[in-house]
């Protein structure tokens, strides 16, 4: 009787283009910005822009089941803060995009639709004027800051 060799039981590793199921945490000096640990894991495709290139690079080669923490220096994860990303949005546009009676306070996070209407991006209120115009910071909250990136690779396809 002849037995066939069993299929390889090699643990899959993260490669460019891998589809991942993972838990992750992003934190800056002020604490967590995103943390999926203790909740539903995230699913993403490496290279699709869901994580910054610097974070994706840290994942390449990690085997399924790995839990690691990386320290990324200021500006590496989300770039430096760009003053051009702080912009005034006219009251007319704010009313068009949302509730015309809404009043915004410093620190509020407001979602805006992308021009194609398929996604969204967020801005943090820096200042609101009496005429209804609002100045937003569209930089990523962790731009220009050191970032702790903790990850647990649950599955790799």
C-alpha cells in the first residue's frame, strides 16, 4: 500500500496583494485612534490603500497567527502635517452637504462625501464663524506624530 504525501501545512505569510483578516490598533501620543481588539476584526486587501504604505510594509512576511507591535517615527505612518489641508468650507456648502441648522464646535469630526460619491473623508473642526463657515483640518489625526501600530494576523488568503 502506498500513501501519498500529505499536503504542505506551511503557515501562510502576508505578501503584497494578500487578503487579510486582522485585529489592529493605531495609537499616537494621545492614545488610541483605532482599536479593533476586543471587537470585530478588520478585513482588507494589502496594497488597496486601506493602510498606509509604511504600515503595510511592516506586515509583509508575517506569518498567520502573529501578534506584533511596531513603533513608527513621527511622519512615517501618515506623513507630515500639511497646513494646506486646513481649509475653510463655506456655510452654503455645509448646508448643502448636511443639516443647514447644524452648529459645529471645535473638535467635532465631520464626514464629507468624496467627489465620486462612493466614499467619504473626515475633517476636524478647528474654528466656526457666526456666518456658518467652518475651518477644517483634513490631515489624518496621526499625521506628523509617532505611531504605535499593533497587529494580530488572524487569516491570510
